[in-house]
């Protein structure tokens, strides 16, 4: 069979003053953000962390108000793909304060003792509560509230606040008095008459991941939270500082930190340009429930993204969605219909009508009953299309006689409904390939409904450019699936997310 190869032009992005460019950093510097900050003249920041973290953040804010030089290559020259940081107000037209409007200083000794508790579940849960409870106290006692809370995390929390890491040395551990995980599982299976046992057992319903659990803990409070490590904010000039190797250069950190901060203030730095009106993209999220009370169930959620760049996360029902036989997740017809009904209602709340086109992105082909459930919740005048997106390992492209790899945007159609799409590759705008290995394609297949294949590929390529968690030129995965694992893990990190309402995407990243 002869495959057809073609090239998709780089999707443009929209910035301030109605201007469009391909690269986020160029567009922000030249034209400013797509949306203004709602009349605010200064960023309203909150801080929580140790006294050392407070000093590091103030120094970092001062640095971000000015120019930060770009990283240099091995020859000492500036790179084309990593420009300098021009200063926060120069980029966003918004002042960055000398210090946060709210500062919560936690005791570093107390944090160290909490995260080093001998029981890992107890350690992470106790440390999360130190942060979450302090933010909640501020929200109930203070009238003026920050738009975004910056949690500056000590390195010790990062070291021990993750699953599957070695515990602290025995001599450094502090005592935990809660029941064991085995006893907690027995409690959920047989019950117990003692209320203190219930409190201990509940700790095991939370994930042993500080980042995910803290995000999940504050979802109900609608706290936009940005976590950053203390070592990330430390001066790169201190060459002998432990852990300094492998850190991003300060200009790149400034671009990424500022872009995420602006987005979490509920203002979009950029948006897709030339996108068809009335289009809605949905990515499905699945995550197994690993807690002692689980009975082989998984959580399903939907990430909805609009052509404007707005995103919402809808949590669906728990159920036996995972199949050991085919190693795939599939919803029942009822659960699929209920989840899609929530998506349609969310779209109507924003636009007053149902979408004209709705693309569902998944990593697996949708089952017959799953698809029938989706269709049952979608109005007749909404065109519903199912798209399977997964790594395409069956083909590589090379350019004989060329010193650069395949162009980003190259596609090879395998038939009328399936193609390979290179979302990573050489970028003429950057004059480089921002990668190390031979670029691998995505396999994109229209599995249900009718859609023009090139249009679907163009949409997927465009959706790699709306990752507001970093100011990169593009990601390799469309945003509908880029954060699927993280969103699922946050939803399963706390039992309190079971009744989570649809929330904007900015609360999850």
C-alpha cells in the first residue's frame, strides 16, 4: 500500500491586540497576553511555606520584575529557542509585587518532623494538613484573598512526599501511632466499633503523593495553587549548592512560572487562532482506585476544552471500568451517557447552546455500549466524532542528506481514517529540534463518526500548543490527553473529590 505524506502548517496562536504568531514567547513579548487581567493592576499572590521559602520567593519576585539573560550554549552563544526573560510587566502589562499580599509562614522543624513520620501515609497526610488547614484559616479570617497561592516546598517534602520512594533513615524518623494499612483494610471489610480506628483508617484513603493530595484537598475550596521547590528559586550562581545540577535556567523558569501564574489568575496568556466556532474537545481520564476500601473500581472523568482555550474537568462515576482481559478502560452505557450529559451542560452554561462539533479523544477504541451512551446524551444537531490517539511506534521518518529531523507537522495517511502525525520535530520558527532522540509520531484514528482526517490532524496539532503549565512552543501530546494521568491522580488523591463539581482546568495543573 502506498501511503500519502503531507505537511500541516504550524497552527498560529492569538495574542493581545488581535495579533497572531506561532511561538508563545514571541507573541507575549511583542503583543502581550490574549486576555487582560480583569482590570487588576497588580498580581494578588499568597505565599505559604517556611521562613526560608518566604525569603526565596521575595528574591525571586524581585528578579522576575527585571530582565533575566538567556541560557548559553557550549560555545557561549545565545540559543534561538530559549530567549531571555524581559520582565513580568513588560510581558503581561501587570505589576509583580515586592512581596505577596498574604504570607503564611510554617515551622520548618514541624514540617520536617511531619514528613519523616515512620508511616508513609501518615507522613504525607499530616504534612498536607499543615498547608491546607493554614490556607483555610486564612480564607475564613481574612477579607482580601489572593488570586493564586504559591506553596514553596522544602526539598525534604519533595524527597519523601512521593509514592514508591525510600523512607527517611531510621535515625531521622518520627513516630507514627496510627493503625497499619493491613488493619485499615480489615476495618473497611468488617467494620469497627471504635471511632478512633475510623480516623486512622481514613488516612489510607488519601494518596501518598504530597503534590496530588494537596491539590485535591483544596479543590472544594477553589484554591488556585502553584507549587514550586525551594531549590528551584535558589540562585544558580551558587555553583557548589547541592542539587543545583539539572535545574532549568532562570529565564526558562521565569517564562514557565509567569505563564502558569497568569493562567491561574483566570486570564489566558494566548489562545488558538483560526479555530472553527462551536467546536468542543473532550479527553477521557481513567484512574484505578488503590485505596483499602476499593473493590476493583476506577474513576472516570472528562477534560473539556473549548476553542477559546477554556477547560473544565468533570468527574464521572466510580465503577469496574478496567478489563484485565484487554487491559483497557470502558464505561457502561449509563455512565458514558451521564458523563457526556455533564459535558453538554457545561458547554451550554458557557455558550447558551450545545456545541456544533464534539470530538472525544481517547487512548483506546470506544466500545459499542460506550459509544451508544455518549450518543444518547448529545443533541441531534451536534456532530459527534470519536478519535483514538496513541503513540505510533510502527514508523520513523528520516531525511536523507538533511542535517535536521522530520518537520513538526508532517503526517502520513495510512487510509481515509487513520494517520501518523509528528507533533515533535524540527521547528523552522525556532531553527532547531527541541529534543534528543529521533522524533516519534502519534497514531491518530477516527474510530466513530464522520470527520475530515486532515482537519482532525490539524486540531490535534493545534491542541499541543495550549499547555499553559509551561511556556513551550508546543507539547508532543494534545492537551486533551496531556494531563489525563495527572488529573486522574488528583481526583483519586482524596475521597473528598467524590462530589467534586465541574471545575476549571487551572485548579488541576
